[in-house]
């Protein structure tokens, strides 16, 4: 992966101008950087920006050329075209030590037997069976597509883990793109930007509510509603709401706990 590091550094330095908040480049420049560095051309050039958008931190050389309290991210701007952009911050993780809200686990036993663990697929499965999107949003929600891959104009190819349609008591429609993460991972602003643009292009009349999901352990789940605002050309990434849920057996919720929760609603 040192080749990736060297190539992305060269592309950034070839295009960066002092005090810039946007640095554009394209796939041809990735090939050109390989030639300038005297290394064999990487076959899948698109994997270089993809890696730094979703899997890897950018090299220190790029991080250092950044205003205080912000960081560089890479976004897609079309087929084979990209931009370094400033974000504050670029990634978010669940808040530690929040109260765990107990929810009776409705996951069928046979599903728990054959789909154990804390990977993203297991997370999406438990979220669906326990209607945690409904509980978190206060909406009646329906899963309409999962593992979506599509292409968005001015962005390029995107992936969304699951898409829900929500309905409130007034009949207002909500579109809820979800990204799922395994324990220890962070939620990236690039994914949320893509989710929002997808909703604008395909579901123009529904309200978009980007949601992030993460296992804290095999039975505890963090759910966050996220928002991205562009202020003076810099993307600002923040949390609208956050709840942590604990999936438990029916005997793990006492009558005292049920009464206490009822009092909070009065």
C-alpha cells in the first residue's frame, strides 16, 4: 500500500494551491503520478481514491496542509473525477458511556444461531427484526432496499447498506439511508454526503434522515442521526440525535424498570 500513499501524495501536491479548500483531480492524473514516481501503473486506479475515502487515513503529508480543526476528505465528483475537500470533522464515532435502553430481543432463535457475531450483515439483520429504526426515529419504517449500488450524477458510483422508507402520523414521507459499522469503526462524512445526494436525486419529495448503525457488542447497538452542512466551502459533520439500545431476553427487564420508564412518559 506504500504505492497508494506515494501516488495520492503526488496527485495532491501537483494540484494544491496555498489556502485552497478544494483540490480537484482525475483518474488520468493517478496514472501520471505512477509514471512520475517511476513505479508500474496500478491496474485498478480507482481503488486508490476509494481506499482513502472509506478505509484508510490520508498520509501525514496531506494532513499537515490543513487549517486547524478540519481535515481533508476525498469525494467523488463524477465518473473518474474527484476532489479533496475540507471537513470538520471527517469522521464521527458513538459517544461512550451513554445509557443503554433495554429492548426485548425479537430476533428469531434460528437466525441468532446461523447469523451470530458483530459484522455489518448481522447488525442489519438485528436492526430489522427488532424494528430499531422505528424506535429510534418514532416513525413507521419499511426496508425497501439493501446493499444498494448505483451511480449518481456528479458523484459517481455509491453504495448504501440499507434504505428505509418512514411514515409519521401526519403522513409525511421520510427516506432513511443507513450505513452499518462493526465495533471500533468510525462513521465517515463521505458516506453521508453520498447518501444525501442519492436521496435528493431519487426521492425528491421525501425528507432525508441519514442514519448510522454500530454494534457496541453482540447485543448493544448505537444509532445516530447525522447531518452535513456546507459552510464557507467546508463540510460540517454533526450528530442530530443518538441512542444506544440493549437487546435483552424478556426476563432481563424487571417490573421496576418498566414502571420507571412509564413514569418518564408522564
